[in-house]
């Protein structure tokens, strides 16, 4: 079995901090006995005993070296592109700006379609819209998937908004159109502008699954603002919508906090819990969803994609996850 030439990650990151640090969308981890979506093969969570083939290497095994020629074609969610860039930076030994082209991601749902179509080799991704599972099953395409990091769906408002916390019920009320004025939930007497994401965005999938619980979200076509098609677009809209502090929106914690896209905004608490690394890792914060690494179930042993998949789940891979500001699964 091939293996990656040993990488002393802490040294690599220390020596290339400017190159490998960031340059500036209720899915539980499957448990034994839980139903698995069609076409998915669930890999044990990192930390569980690994199969013999994944437990280190022995003398005589051929060493594997990632190169530009054999590097897996990556795809995934917008919010995971920085992590993919960092992985390429470390595995190829190149500065971040040199590997950015390797992580031009097509967003959550489309990336799964691309994997099934053979247009990419590995995903670093959040959960797609449910219909994608049906598409994969119809095509007879099976995925192998493992949780890689934990993220949270968070809610953001303008810093001028006096509201610091909402309950799940209040958020549901806002997005069903039952609560339309901030004064009804402790804010100013001003109409609420509730931004949504486009249907195929990872954060929209999480919103409908984790928060709404089957409740229908208000049709934004009847309102004065449009759906935000990008996270940056959503945050810019909330910061400057109508020149006031009446907007609210949602995104993933990593993007809002670690990408420093929330300047001029604040992340509010939900049910009295402030989202942060500890409350997310402990499960105290209510709206959590893992990021995954995904490959085809037919990916051969020793292929670059499978080697990268296993490396992302290893101690070194998890160290990189934490270094890049994501919440590692262990």
C-alpha cells in the first residue's frame, strides 16, 4: 500500500504561515443503525478504530508523493474552498496563491453532481439538497463519506441592531413571515428584512433542515429584496440594506467568524447559546452540521484521491483543519 511521505505539519505550517493561512453553505454524524441516504457508504468517524489498511504504514511500503500531475481534482462547498487550498498547499509544498486554481469550487449540490459525472475526484463539502441523493441513486453512483469538521449555521444582524439573541421559535417566526417587526422580539420598531440563500446553497439546505423543521419559508419574491446567491453578497446586503439595521441572514460559522466577513455585523446567540469553537464541538449550540470528505465508493486503494481522503481524516489532516480555523471533529 502506498503512503504519503511523512509531513511534519506543525513545522510546515510554521515555515509557511503566510502561504498556508487564510488570505483574508440537522445532519447528524451517522451512527450504527441509522438509515444511510441512498448511494452513501459511511466511513467511521475519525478516532474510531481504523481498518488495518488505514493504521499507519510498515517498512517496505511504497511512499506516495503528490505532484501536480497526480493531484486529485477537488470540488465542494464555497465555505470549504479555503480548507482545500490549505490541503493542497501542504501536500504539494506550494504557497497558497499557487494552488488557488486547484480549489475553484462549484458549490455544494453541483459538486456532488460533478463527482458522479467524473468531473472531480474528491469533495470537501457540506450536505447537499436532498434531491441529490435521489439523482445519485438513479445513476447507480455510490459515495464513500466521512465527517471531517463541524460547522454551525449562525444568524447575523447589523451591529446597530440591539437584538443579541433569538430563540429557535422566533427565528422560525421571522422566516415564515409571522414576525415582521423587530419590536416584537426586543428590537427597534422597524420592519424585519429576512435574507435567504438560493435553493442549492449549502446554508439554505441547512436552514430548511436544521431550523425550519418542515415549516415553509416565506416567499421572498413577495418582498423588496432578492435571494443572496453568495455568502459575501448576503453579508454585504445585511450590512447595508436600506441604510438601516433591519436585516437578518444566516451563514456558516466558519465563513462569518474565521473569514472575517462579519465586520460590521454581529453573530447572535440562539436559545441563549453563543456559537463558538467550544459550544460547537460540545454540541451545546443547536444548529450543527459536519463538513465531509467524499469520494466514489469505487475509488481504488492507493489512488491519489483515496490517499488524500485518508490523510484528511488522519491526525495531520485534523491538525490542518484546526489550523485553518475550522472546528475539527476531534
